[in-house]
């Protein structure tokens, strides 16, 4: 999908087509489509413009209960003639030696031909669960693009269980604050004991997955006098992990703590200062990140020093 065209933007900015009187502060008339770019506020359509809001016709949520592990389910959305199927992941604590748990991990996806081909590879991988480490559609406040993304990703997202976190393109860019993301891809936050849809955890097979907003929410720890919701949830969640049931603990958040690439270097430092000790104390095995569009894997590390009890950090780099 190409970037937003001047014509598409002008169709929204040019509110004069609604018949509003010129004295209305919601009125804007454009002589050329290119003028639309000069009539934005912080890269967004001005709030006074009645055309500056998008209501997706496709959002519909159903909660399924009583699902059994490693069972195939067929389903048909109401009003559709198409049938889909998915397989539930294995039960937590179940090693299934003849069929080990398989996780697919990706991030920084977008809506390009490369995005589509990457999705097809993930869909064909035989994964039990897909972990999306932030930056789904790159809509950046252009909400209609989320619908384009959903249609493009349907072959995979309709058939494989997915867990994900928001990145800068869900939360910060376009000032959308994660609203589009949390309504289209709701996560199991209530079942995790979390009060925020941006942080949650899930057990499957021998793995406990903790998902956090990272740098896109307050990160302060107890030394600040008032610890952040993110820190308190992570501390509570990690404390409750039963390593005899899920010996592997994986944490994912978008912006990495460790990467040598000049892009986004040390952007996650405040989050690291506040929370690395907590993750290290609880013996987290792996941290998955996106954001940097290049793959890297660290040695076990703690506070920038090699540490045999440290965490391996992986920047998935598939953007």
C-alpha cells in the first residue's frame, strides 16, 4: 500500500464539501490537493474537522470458552460464507515430546509486498503461537490502514493463535495511544491479572510469555517512591511463575535494551534502568524486541556485561 496520497488526504481536509458555511471553524476549503499537507496539526487532521474520524465496519469480537489444547476448531463469521480453522496451542506444562511447541516471532510488519510474503512464510511455518513484537500496520493515525492490514494478514491471523505488544507505531505515532491496536487485536490481559490491555502474560507448553509496553508506558520501579503499573504487573507476574510447569520464561517488548545498530541506539535505556534488575532476578531466559530493522542476538548479559546468568536478547529484525 503506497503512502497516503495528497488526493486522499485532501478528501478529508477539504471539509467545505460538506456544505458548511465559511464562518464555521470546521470549514476548510482547498484550492489544490497538495495544500492538505499544510493544514494538519501535529501530522493529524484537525479535531474540528467532522471528516477526521474513521469508524471501521469490520471490528467484531467473540470470546470462545472451553477450548481444548491441540484441538482443531472450524468457525464461520456470521454473515459470511467462508469457513476458517485454527488449532489451539498446547496446554501449559505439557511437554508433548513428539510435537514440541513452536513459536513464530516477528515485528515491524507494515502493508507491503514484503509484509505479505513474510506473513505467508509464518502462516506455513506450523507455528502453535505467533508473537508479534510491535509495529503492526504502520497506520500512524491513518486508521483505515488497519483494515487494509487486517485483510492482508487474514491467511495467518485467522488460523494461528497470536500474542502481541504495541510499538511506537501503535502508541506514539499519529497520537493514537494504542486505541486502534487494542480494539482490533485484544490480548488476554484480564486473564493475566493486568488492568491494562497493553500488558499481559500467557502460558503454553513449557513457556511463560510476558508481554509489556516497554518504553511506551511509565516504567518507574519502587526506588521512585511510586512504582509504575508496568513494573508492578511484571513483578507480580514473574513472582507467580511456576518453573516446574513452565521452565522457560520469555519477555517481549518493542524497543530493545541491547543493539549495536545506530538506529534507535539506547532508546530503551530508561526502561532498562528501571526493569532490567527485576527480569534478571527472576531468571528470564529470553527477551524479544523489534523496532530496529536488523537482526541481532546477544550473549547472556546483565547491565552491559556478559553474565552467565544473564538474559539473551533477540532483536527479530524482520521488518
